[in-house]
C-alpha cells in the first residue's frame, strides 16, 4: 500500500493537527512500524489512513533548520502575476493547517476572500533562507544546486517581501 505526503498529512496524529502541509512535509518522518515497535515518539496515523497498521510517524523539529522543500512540477504562483485566486489557494493549502478542503475555505468564499481573512504568517525566515542559500551556494559542486536554491530565494523574495 502506498500513501502520499498529503494522505499522511490528512491522517496525521492529533498532536500534529496544527502543522501546515508545508511544515508537515519538512518535519515528518515515516517508518515501518516493525522497526520502532517500542519507541513512543513514533505515533500511529489516524483511522482511515491505508498504512495505519504498518507505519508510524513523528515530526523532528530540528529538520526545520536544514530541510528545504524542492517543489517539483510547475512553478509556484506569484502574488503579483497570474491568477491571484490560484495563488491564494496555493498559499492556504501549503501554510494553513487543514484536514479537509472545508478547513481552507467555506463553499461560498473565493480563495482570495479566505486568504484575506486568514492573515497567514508564512513560517519561512528570510534571514535563515539567505543563510541556507549562502551555505549551499558556497558548498555546492553543482550548478543545478545553486540554481535550485537561487530559484527558492527569488520566489520567496517576490512573494514575501
């Protein structure tokens, strides 16, 4: 049985219910339940998760200092270009805690209205991002790594001045 990070997030243990999808994806570590049978720091997924009986999970907060997500696929939307409603949807999905779509916005709301009401605080720290960028750029032996981190930094600066 396979599950996605989104499924893992939707059925994460109650103790992690206030984490955003972004934070969850950065901090969570899933293991086979047989490996850590007696380790109480690893918790069972909620009922409904297809790996509830075979896997456990925990969040390691120290990963937030060193772990940056690499978004694969299309580029992340920008607040100053393109479809602003899509930008709001993406930001709410990534940075507002939720378990169901209804947690993100009501049926009668637009994504823009829900985003404005939320008053999201993006958990990224610009100084930390610059430090990681600088460290990775200087320590990199690959232009691809430099481009990846520069892309993240440029996207961050354009969207969260």
